[in-house]
């Protein structure tokens, strides 16, 4: 009973369940140290000792993301740069035009959150950047709109450069995520279990900003979508036959008899006729994208039976449906 209660408590608290190696933790700590050391020097040079702590606070939050969660969506360069800069702009505007400091602070943070959402650059430290522009004291207020350029833009550039440099030597945690070497796909159709996900996370070597349960849900949804069928619209060709992959009364095979368009699957038209299965000898039309979503795979006729066209050249996989 006690282990179950502890497990439920850990789930409620959101305790990390995937252990990280000591090397990973030390790299994160060293990167955070170097990043904030350089940012603090920059801020003190621009704002003096009194004003620097306000802006360094938001950069400290950015450091946690860039060095502890380098592959998280909120850690990527657009989130870092866009989130901090748009928040700085909103913070300065609030400080300039809203006399009440409490209202100005609340508006700055709230509007910064909304703007980051719409610009797809959500970066939690941006809230602190917006707040610093309002409550940072005379040193920051005297900068006016220069606050956006220096220290915010300058500090963002410094910590971004440090994040790239510190993470680059380690192939498993290169930053930004686009520099990470992706392993080649090992093949489709494997059935993953929960312990498989745990194993992968333990051996990934880097913190992933998603829980094991979320990964399992993502995999389940992706698998369900893959099993639902659907072809690449570019593979739908004139004169070829396609099956919806269903069985019983819902099974059907369509032949593409005409097409028109200029290369846009969402607008190009496909005209088809039903040659077997549900609704025989009927015809219809739809967009190429709609037809591709309906089609599960291409089929060919052989000996009064419809056979699934193999992905391998010349190969045929037998389909279960046979002409009456």
C-alpha cells in the first residue's frame, strides 16, 4: 500500500521519473553558470549594479530552459528571441502609458503572454522581462525604448551564443534542436510498451520536456492515425485503382478517370468511378487531398482478384477481396 501511495504522490507532485546522468546535469549547471556570468557582466555595464538584477532575473529563467531543457519547444531560438523582445516592447509601452504601476505590471505580463501565444514564441521568462520594464526602477525607466535594444536584445544574443557553444560539443544535446543528429528510422510497425519508452528516455541522455504518459499518448494517436490510412496526394495517379482498406459492406475500390489542377492538393480535382465494392458503377469527384485521405493503398487486378500493390517494385501483396 505504501509504494502505491508514494507513486500516486509523485504523480500528483509531478516528480521527474526519468533519471539523468551526472554528466548531463553538470553540463547544464556549467552552461547556466557561464551564461549568467556573461549576462550579468553585460547588464552591470549597461545598467549599473542597481538595475542589473531585474533583467538578469529573467535571463536566469531563460538559462534553465536553454541548458536544462535544450530541446524543449520553449527553449528554441525563436521562443527565446521573440518571447523576450515582444515582452520587452509591451513592458516599455505599459510603463510609458499606464500611470498606475500595479495596473501597468499586470497589463504588461498579461499582454506579453497573449502576444507570445499569437506569435508562437511562448517563452516563460518573457513575463519577467515585461515585468522588469515596469517595476525595474529608475535605471530601467530612464532607458525608455533603449531597454529593448540594450540590455534585452544584447543579453539574449549573449545567452543564445553561450547555449549554442556549450551544447554543441555533445552530439545528443546540440542546440538549437535543428542541429541535433536524428537517428535513422528503424522501421514501422513496432509495438511499443511503457517500459520501451522508459528505456528510450533513460538512454537519450538529455532532458525532454514531456512526460512518459504524454509520449505514450502521442504514440497511440500517431499509430491510430497511421492505421486509419491515407496516401500522399502526389501518389494518386490517373488510371490507377485505390482501396479504402475497409472490409465487408464498407469496402470499395475507385479508379481515377480524370484530374485537373495546378499542383495544389487542396484545390486540384480528381474524378473517379467505383469499380468494385460499395456503390459499384457510380462516379464522383473530390479534391486530390480528400481522395488521398480516403485511399488506404493502391490495388491491381489479377485473376479476378484485387491485390494490394506492394511498396517494393514488382511485388504484390494479395488482398482479400475477390470478384463474384
